[in-house]
C-alpha cells in the first residue's frame, strides 16, 4: 500500500487501528500470513485485545513510532545514495 494511502487511512483511527486493516498496510498477502507473523512476534508493533471489542488492534502511537523509524531509515538511505551519486 502506498505511503499516502497508509497516512490517509490512519487519519480515521486516532487511538487504535484494527488488525484487519494493518495486514494490507504492512504488505502481507493475506490476513492469515499476517496472523502467523503476529504469533511469531515478527510484527513491528504489538497487537492488543480490548474488552468489549472484537479482534486485535495496534495502538496508533506504536504505529506512528514505527512509521517514523521507517521514514527516517528511508531518508538516510536516500541521502547516502545522493552522496554516492555526487561523488561519481
């Protein structure tokens, strides 16, 4: 899912995001593969259950922190590529 779509979707979920949406955002091919990754502890954030709510959820704050990490790594990688391009 393109980053712009992820950001637009997250705007609708200020506190927590249902797992049924997260699997697409993270690029999994199915909810089943996402669920297997969650059971292995391979997701970049923890999923939680809330009393009175059906399903699993991730805290929006955790997702935002993860996105910041991903975007900063991407920015560093792009900067390094720019430097290499100038040196060549």
